[in-house]
């Protein structure tokens, strides 16, 4: 059984930085896909970034591409999201997602079978 657990969210001032972590248990280290999504109150779940199982390819939404970086450490079964120059519009619950295979529709929430509980990021202006 795959289990995902996010951590690292907190209150931060605009312009600040955070690093989120997603610890994965039970996920094969090959051929999987992992991603970050976020959801603000009253809004749809939004794609943030995705990474292939080997970490060689990463993809980010246009709204965060210049500020956020996704990475992973397979030895630790952990994916990270480094967020710089945070803005008030980045305030949301950030969720980790995973699937056993990579898909060209990696930006779509319905592609992922496994989800964490989320970690709250609040950016004060």
C-alpha cells in the first residue's frame, strides 16, 4: 500500500522561501510519477510541478516555473518542492500525488491514484 506524507508548510511572509517534503512509502522506485498540486479555498486543485521516477525530467506550471523547483531523493523515498519568492496567491494546501507510471497528462489530478493529506502554506503580504 502506498502512503504519502507531506511536511514543511507554515506561515511565511511574502518574498520568503519554504521547502516542502513528501515522504513516500510502498512506491516502487522505478517508472513512477510524482507531483505537487495545490488547492486554495473555493478553487479547483491546481497542478504545480511533476517529476519522473529518475528525477531527470521535471515539469512546472507557468505560474511557478521561475520560483519553484521540484526534486527527489530516491534513496530517501522523498520528493521536495523548493519555493522561493512566495506570493500571497501561493497560499493553499499543497498536496503530494503519486502514480505507478508516467503519463503525458501528468498535470491532471485524475491521473494520480495516491494522495497525501496536504500541508498548509500561508503567505502573508
